[in-house]
């Protein structure tokens, strides 16, 4: 019996990609970089960020280390830890200021609660950072439980992430429905771990996926 709807956070409830792009557009000129090919620069930043974050999720490096790696590789800078932290802060300040929840997020969370279900979030990230995101976007009051991979043995799509989350929630995997935008982390991973799953495919990128929705308006 369904008891919990478990949402991903970034690019599911919060427009993380949009915030990152806005931050880069404002940050790069400060570093003396032109914006002749914004899409290419955004793509390069995302690629570096995803690779570094994956290493953090595997616990190969710390949360701070993955930020430093992103700066060094993207800028090609031979920076010390302190220098890399300072450089990253220029991006981070702008990124946090650009955080916004998708328009369909709060209504979906309310409908889930009104249906008598627990509203939970499973996010790959540092708990302090992600809780600040929930607070700043006005989502915190609509969520019953937030689980961050930084407090788990591993992050999504490692099966331990879903098992530990179910244990925290006090429910069996089959009582949980995961909703998120990443095919591996929010759809196939949960299914393999025994949870239900629905892919949020806002931009119609995955027509081959059997169970998908285009907006959170389709939840509940």
C-alpha cells in the first residue's frame, strides 16, 4: 500500500539547471571570460560538476573537494584549496540567489499530503546545503522528511541509498513511490531496489520510459 511519495529535489522540485546557468552568466564575466558560446560553457561546467559529484557520491572525495575540482578543471586553474574555495564562492553566491521552485512543485506536495501520504525528499547532496535550498525556495514547510545522501552510506543510484531511506521512513520499499527527473537515479535505481517509480520528463527526452509524466501536476 502506498504510504510515501519520495521526491528528488534538483530539477524535480527546484530548477537547479536554470539556477546554475544564471549563476554562470553572471560569474564568468567577473573572471574575465567572455560569453560568446554560453551553451558550450554551461555544458562544460555541467560535465565537470557531474563527474566530480559522482566521485563525492562514491565517497572518494569530500563535498568540499568536489567543489575545488570543479573550479580547477573548468577554469584550468592550478589553485590551492583556499584559492579554489574563494573562486567557487563567486559562483555559489549567485547560484543560491537564483534558486527557485518550479511552479508545479508546491501544488503537487500539497496534493500528496491531502491524500494522506507522507511527503519526503531523497536528494544526492550535502544535508546543510540542501536544507538551505528547501528553506530559500519555500518548500521546507511542505515536506515531512528530507533524506540527504550525505548522511547515507552511498548516494543514488546505489541500492543502499533507497534501502536506508526506507529504513529512516519506517516503511517497506513497496510502500514508496519515487518521483524524479533522472532515469538512473530516480527511476531505474528505485525500481531495482523494490520501490515504485515515475520519471518526471519535463522536456520529453525519454519517450522510451514506460512510466513518465511531463509535469508534477500529474502527481496524485
